C-alpha cells in the first residue's frame, strides 16, 4: 500500500494535525495485507515537523514495524526530522532510496 503524504498537505506541522492525519489513515489500513508493506511517500512534502511525525509515524512504526517503508526522504526538513525521531524513539526507520 502506497500513501502519498502530500495528500495531508505539503507543510506537515503540529501534533494536532499529525493526530488528525493518523486518524484519517485508519480506515485505509483495514485493507493492508498481513504481509504487505506500507510505503509512505514524502515526495512533495516541503516541511515536516517532529511533532507531526511523532503523532503520525511513531504509532505506525510501533504497530507495523519494518513494514512501514519511507520513500523520497531527501528533503532536508524530512531528513532532519526523521533523524531526530530515530534518536528520541531509539529506533531506525526503514528508508528505501
């Protein structure tokens, strides 16, 4: 399953917006196959804040682990936030280049 994060906006900021995006995604996750990867595509995302990422990515990774695959993470804002979240949560994201 591929999820284009830009559908939530190109400026992904605030805990509240991250929680809302996570809640909106829940109905789609019912169609995710048991062994299917969830590809989160950052293409088109301009700003990605740690608070939004913590509310959206952290619970996904806790629930689905390495099945959460991050794509198009080259934007400096995305890279910096992912590095910070990895450090805070003591985890590594599954990033596909």
